């Protein structure tokens, strides 16, 4: 259980992302964008303001999500044969 709490501190520090934090940082990502990335479960503590219970949340390393976002945001290479047509 301590490992899950430590992972949540990493989310708060910005070295790990949840789906929600990844999509806030990169709006063009969706829920299925992170499928296939290595993940670990973190324990999100109870939220006193909203009354939400503590729960387990899937998290991803920030550098993995950043690399995925960079790869998805990069323009697709243009086939040289299309340049000849234009």
C-alpha cells in the first residue's frame, strides 16, 4: 500500500500522469491514447472537499506520455510521389 501512496506523490509532483492529467496537458489525447504504455496503479487519497473516496488510479510515467504526445503531434511524412503530383 505504501508503494501506491508513493506513486500518487509522483503524480502530484508531475513525474507521473493519470489519464486526466495527461489529457489536461495534451488536449488532443483521448482515453485510448495511453493504451499500450507501461502503467502502475497509484492510490489517490480521499478528497475532503468533494467527499470522493480514496481509489486506485492507473498512472503513466510523464516522459512516456510526453514522448507519445510528441510522436502524435509530429506531422506525418509526405510521400515524395505526392510532391511530384503537386
